[in-house]
C-alpha cells in the first residue's frame, strides 16, 4: 500500500475546480454571482473564443480593499459567512469561498478591485495558482476579474472544451439565468469584439424576457402571484400556446438563485396537464422566496439543487396557485395567420384580457364546478350517448343544462326558428343552431349571457360561430371530449360516477399477463365504474360498466384499457393511469370527427362548453377552438 499523504493546497484546489469549474460557463456563473453579491448594478461580460481564451467580468459593486485581495483568491476564504450556523441562513449567492481559488488554479487570473473609498485600484495576478505581487493600478470603483486560457495547465479538461459556439451557448444560458433572477441589474455580453446582449435594468420581468426570448413569448405571459405567510411566489408562466419539447425553459428561482427542482417541475407539469400535448413542457419564469432557514442550499457544489424543509407545501403552493390562475384565465388559442395580420393581438395584451374577464368567469367556473361535483343522476355528463340498438347509431341524447345568467336579461330564444327568420341564408352549408342577435349592445351584456350563438357545422367536423371578437372555429370532437373528460373526472374523483350492473356479466378473453394486469388495477377500474372478476383461465368477467360508455362494447373498452395498462412495460402511477383512462373513455364517448350533428346537438354542445373549466383544450392539449378576430379578417381582406 502507498503511504498516506496530506494533499497540497494546489492539488486540493484543482480537485475543487473539477467540481465547480466544468467549462467557461461555470467561470462566468461564479464571477457574475460574486458581482451580484457585491451589490453591482451593472455587470459587463467580455468573452473571446467562447470563454476558453478570455472571460472578463467587470462590475460596479463595492469592491475589495487592497489588503483583502489575497484572501479573496485564497481557498475557503469568504466574506459571506462566518460560522456553520450562517450556512443555514445564506442570503448571498456564494458562501463556499472556493470559486476564485479554484479558477485561479486552472487559468491565468487577474483580480483588480477598488472600493469606493480607495484612492486607487489594486491588482493581483495568479498564474496556475502562483501569485504575483499585488500592484496598484488605475480603475473605476468596482471589481474586474479576468480569466485567460482556462484549463491551460489541466490538459484533460482542456480537451473536453467543445466548439466556441457550444461553449458560448452554455455561457449565454448561465448569464440568462442570472439576468432573469436580477432584472434590476444592467448586463451586457460581448463576444469576439461584438456586443451580443445589452439588457438595460428594468423592474418589469416581462421586459427582460422580451429582450432574451422575443416579444411574442413575453406578450403571452400570464402573471402569477401568491404570497402566503412564509412562501412567496411571483413571476410569469407562458400561455399554453407557447411550450417547448424539453423543460429547459422552466426558469425557477429560489431567493434569487436559479434552481432545478424535480418536484417543482412536476407541479408545473401537473398544472398544465391537459393543456399541452404529450411531450411538450410548460415555460415559466417564477420566483420563490422563502426564509433561508427553510432551505438547504449546501447540497450541490454548484448549488443548482437545493433541499426544502417543507417540499410538499411548496409543491402544493405552486400547483394550487397555477390551477386557480388557469381557471380564471382565458387560454384561448389564437388562429395562426401570417405574421403581418396579427396586429390585433397586440392591441390587447393577455394580461388586459385576463383582468377584464376574471370576475365573471371565476363565478361561472365555480358554479360549473359545483354542478359537476354535486349529486349523481340528472346532470350526468351532458350529451350522453344512447345505447345502440340494432346496429345504427341513434341520435345522441342531449341534456340541456341551463347556463347561469350572470346578469338579468331576456330569456334566450329557443333554438331553430328564430335563426331561420333572422338569417335564412345561413342554412345553406349546414346546420344553424341558436341565434346571436348581432345588434345587442356590446358591453351591456356579458358574452356568457348568450349561450345561443350562431353556429354552422361544416364538413361534419367543425362548428363555426360568431363571437364578439370575430369568429371561432370549434373542433366538435375535441370540445366534446374535453367536456366529457372534465365531467367524468369530477364524477370519478367525487365517487359519483354512475355504473350499471350488467344483467349478464360479459366474458372477455385475454392473455394471462393481460388478465393479471387488469386484476392488479381492479380498484382503479372500479373507480371508473368498470368491475371485473377473474373467471378462470384467461377469461375476465365484466360485471359493471359505466353508463356513459353504454354504446361501446365492454370487450372493446377492456382491450383498450389493457393496452394502456401494459404500454411501456412499466405501470404508470395510479394518478397518471386514471387520467389516461379518463382520456380514453371521454374520447370514445365523444361525438366523432365526421359525425353529422343536428341543430339541437350543436346548440347543446355549445351550451355545455362553458361548463368545462378549460374548454379551450381537449384532454390531450390540442386546442378545441381557433379564434379569428374581426381585425385579422379585415386585414386579410385588405380593408385596413
Ligand atoms: P464566495 O463567493 O463563496 O465567498 P469566492 O471565491 O467566489 O467565494 O470569492 C471570495 C471572496 O472574494 C468573496 O467572499 C468576496 O468577499 C470577494 N469577492 C469576489 N469577487 C468579488 C467582487 N466582484 N466584488 C467584491 N468582492 C468580491
Ligand atoms: Mg463566489
């Protein structure tokens, strides 16, 4: 065995550098964090060759007195904590006191600083960990740290550096995170002599988002704020029309520090469940503020991950806040017309829209929720299909549900006749249901006072309807599916789903592993109104069946269920599974793309849409309707 030896400081620093300094972006992160901790209001980052040649960070912070400069670059020397107890109330970004020492070990580093009260600046140069004497120099107040030839003395690390473009990408991302955490600080980035970013200070986070990601994303942001006794949540989430194929645009900040937290990401995903297509991820810019004692930031060398004392509470706080917000937000999908015709959108930002629409809508949503949650029986998922007799699909039975009348007004007209009088030509291309009296004064009545909206079914697929803003094209299947999905979910969760005992239980033959999978999920299926029993060998008996699926053969539904149960090999958690099954059932029970609907059916479907909390998206996250504003049309027809 080799002799045990104490490692030299230099080796220790190199090991530490290995943990903290992975690439140029890590250096930039550490340096900019130091500038922020020093109270800088302006930070300029200059880079050559993606940071491998040069990284220079200049700030106007409080600086370091000349006698302290050697300590700044010494390992385990920090001005930010004093003792171990301070570790539990860290309010600064740094505290380990090892970043500068580590960087100095693997580069040529110059640290130049001048506090406000000093007559001149002082400068210390360290080459591969070896300090030169400190010398006075001229410089404005603040600190400049220059890192040249990163990893020049650690060839292995150097070899791992990627192309300039890749390194620059990481580096920009690191600054983006810091700039989003601190919109009040002015940042600039210059690469290869060209300024790539100039982010002036602002107190409006959306302005910073617009500078970094474009106006379009920023305009569609939904503000979020929920401050309770010890957790404060504020910031923005993106409208579901904006999403990404990965979760990298989820910017979560905890006490000003960018973090990655699986549990919070999950909460975010849950909040958008049903609003985004599978495989799409929400975008957010959210700031959490907590008592520093309630979180341990000392669990990860780069502090990217943290540990919450009360993770569960923060999870529910985030999820609850977003859910409530979405219930009162109009998440309608805008029709995607060519860009130059979209000016209509800009005149009314989403925020304005939300604020205008919120009170009445939440009232309506609350009402709808109560309706869905209460009692079994009469208000079963509306639009309930009939059991089929003799093969032919019977017309769908429509239960009319009266919409609440928020403000007193005339009774809505009965469907049919009145429209034909008012607009006889409208029948030509399909059915017309209901009648929206275009003369009604806008502003006097709320949009939802008029459930009877003109609607024309086209190609047995879409319903076209006039709205105050312009016109809306509704996907009949997607909308019905959404309504059924929500109704069904409420029923299932409140245990009020109607299930019919089959007079003669239906045997279904399946494979042995399939039977096992079904029986394993027996309880979950019972919640969905499907009762199955083993019937020896590879046969299952379906003894109860949900009323709403009456027109579908139990065997067919069971086979689909099995497919879901066995998909991917691994059983999904029961909540996901339940959700999948709800999707499947509502999809099966909904009117199809291609079904011809009677005027009454069209009316009923449109009336039901406001019962759904989010009638703008089908359960898979596709939009149920597209809006074309009058202004867009006017533009397309070159009227304006
Ligand atoms: P830490 O940030 O964890 O304390 P660092 O090695 O990053 O450790 O920095 C060491 C110390 O150097 C800091 O505690 C701070 O006092 C000082 N320092 C570093 N950069 C700056 C700066 N830009 N402005 C003022 N002080 C700085
Ligand atoms: Mg630091």
